[in-house]
């Protein structure tokens, strides 16, 4: 009889554990890793989506910023997390398309480590310079770079920022010097301060500073001008090019092996968030374009984008690190 209380306690614990397992997903908070710094576009968009998704799922989604190595550190943490739907990657073209071509070796297999969950949207970038740079147009900046090869410096804190600048320099036939940063906000601080001359980054980071007159916008990296700042030409218009385009996109991934029913539930919440008027209005000013879709559509997009970024990185002569 003296063992009865202990036996009952063990049975009770087992019953509670079985009950928890039987509860529908999700039955506890979800962690979403943003592989870039707080204040970046990935962070801003991720937090807005997390809030809306939480309403749909009935559980909080807790954002954890894990920046470094163009998003690799955060992506690696998710790749190695349990495949139970409670750890997500709020990824980008950096983490899920370009890193494979930028790094000699990744600590995970980019093609197999994740299951696509849902596409969030995309934004173009703005090519901007410090106000003291003697170039009022992108053509004038390129002329400066031609006159003094390597003298024009540019900041980069993500794959989009690095490849967009290197690709533009390659297509324009000039050499510029990259200054790497750990975060977009830090790079912007130095652009405003004059420590670097140029920075090509998403609208979330650049547009408020352009509007405030703290930096000078020269062009946008999309095929068409942006309604958010229609006075800026595209890079193609400014330089007389035809095929220059580089946009940043955002999507949600989970560790490979995450159950299909969990993926489907998360996808439904992502699409509902993307279609919400609140999110669309919140990010309209930064040129954010939503495109709800299935996990299968994201898988196809990821394959296309991986090939596209591999070509862009090769053409820009960026050596894997």
C-alpha cells in the first residue's frame, strides 16, 4: 500500500502527458526564428504576421532574432530543431535560395533541411547614397566608380543587399568595395554618418530615411517603378539596362519532417494573415506585395529562386566564402 501514492502519481503524470499529446496542434506557444536583426524588414513583417497568425491559431508566436552570416545562424537553428511545428523559420531569399551559392559549406542541406510552409510577400530595394556623395543620379554614381575603381564603398548585411550591389556593378562594368555589416539598421546608421557611400536595401530600412532627407535615393531594383516612391527610376531606366531585377522575398519554413497536417494549418494561418487588410495597409508604404499560396507553390518558387540567385551570384563574380 505504501507504493500506491507513487503509482497513482506516475499514472496521473502519464495521463496528463497523453492528454497533451492528444490535444490538437498547437497546444503551446510557437517559436519563430527571424534570422536577421530587430528592425529589419524580415523582423517587421515577421512580427506582423506572427501577431495575425496567433489570432488564427489560438497560441502566441514568440519571435526570436538570431542574426548572423546572411541569415545562416538562424536557419541552422531551425534546421536542427524538432519537426513538431513549434519552431519556425521566417526566412528569405537569403536563407532559402542564395546561401547555397554564397557559402562553400553550410551546416545543413539547404535543399532538404526545411519543408516549405507559406509565402508571405516581397519588396523591392532602393539604391541609396550618403547625402555628401557627389552623385545626384545612379548614372553619376557609376561614373564616379568608373573614374576611381574600388573607391565607391557600399554596405551589405544580407544576401539581397550584397548581390544587388555586386550584380549592378558587374552589369555596369565597374568595381566597388563591399563593407559587410551584421544588420541592416547598423549599415543604415553608417550610411547616414558617411562611413559608407552606398547602401541598397529594402524599403523598410531605406524609405523612411529617404523621405526624411537623411539619405538620397537613386533607383529601385524592381522591373517597374514603385507606387511608394514613383519619382525614383528603376536601375534599368537609370543605367539603360534591360535585365536587372532583384527583389527580397519572405516566407515561412519548418524543419523537414514536420507533419503535413501541421504544415497545412500553418499555411492557412499565413494566407489569412497575408490577406488581412491590416497587414496590407501596414506595409503598402514599403512596396510589400503579398501573394498567398500553397506549400507546394512555395516549394516550386524556392527551386526557381535558388537557380536564379545562383546565376546572379555567378554573374556578379561573388566568390563563395
